[in-house]
C-alpha cells in the first residue's frame, strides 16, 4: 500500500492535550503512521484539549464535522465523506468509537461528529463520529479479540438494537466485516460461524 496516497481520519479521540500518551493520535503515530511514510497533510486527527477550541469538546467536534463535510464529494450522501474503510474496535459493552450503549451519541441521527461527556471509560471527555457518519463508509471492519468481548459480539450479530449495542449499528454500505479471534467468537452460534 502506498501510504502517501491514503487519507486518514479518526473515528474517535480522547479529549486530552496534544501528545498525551492516551490519545489515539499519539498511539497511531508511534506504532504506525510515523513509520509507513504517511503524508502528514493527509492525516486528519481530531482536536486536542489544548487546541484552538480550549476545553470545549463540542466546539472541537463541530470543527471536525466541518472538516468531514468539506471533504465530501458531490456523489457522497450522508453527513460524512464516503470512506473506503472504517476500522473499529468493539468494547466489552458493545461500544464502537466513543458511541456507548444508551448514551446521547447513540441517539444522534444527523450530526457526523459529537462531543462526549461522562464516558463510562476514562477519560470521560471525548470526541466521536456518530453511527450515521460511520455508515457512510463503503466497508466497516469491526475487530474484537478476547473472551471478554464474546457476549457483545454475539449480541451485535444476533440482532440487538444499536441503542443497546452500538456495534450492531456500525454497518458499511457495501460490506460489514467482523474480524474475530477464537476467544471473541466462542459464544456465536454455529450458523454464524459457517459450520
């Protein structure tokens, strides 16, 4: 893959100062982006708490939403560009990005990005793409590993609603791909495993 030709966006971010080791941007740069020749002009991190929006995650979310809207092409539909791939992890509670079960973000139907306060996982303040923005992707890849994720995976694939299980609402326009290790797949019924 020619990383110089790839546009990289964030699905969510912990609203912490730039360079904080707990920021997704910091981790992604350290383990991948700084080593593959990604074009810095094509990497679009979400705002930091020491950025131009100060400690206002809602203002930083609006700025990221404006960026996404500016990147849409005439043929794109929805609140975000038509991403080729949206790659997401799934939490033990079934959250994706920072869209947690029964949280205000899971009820968002129009905005592409929203601020999150009171996250059940630390830190409590975050920025996240919403399910409508995630669903703009041609393909959504959901990654889960470990037995502690097995129940959430089974519920998401078993027809749970997205309010209870946000991963169930993270679907691609063309394809939704679940990438599971054996432990995360242990509770799936045989018919879902192709046995």
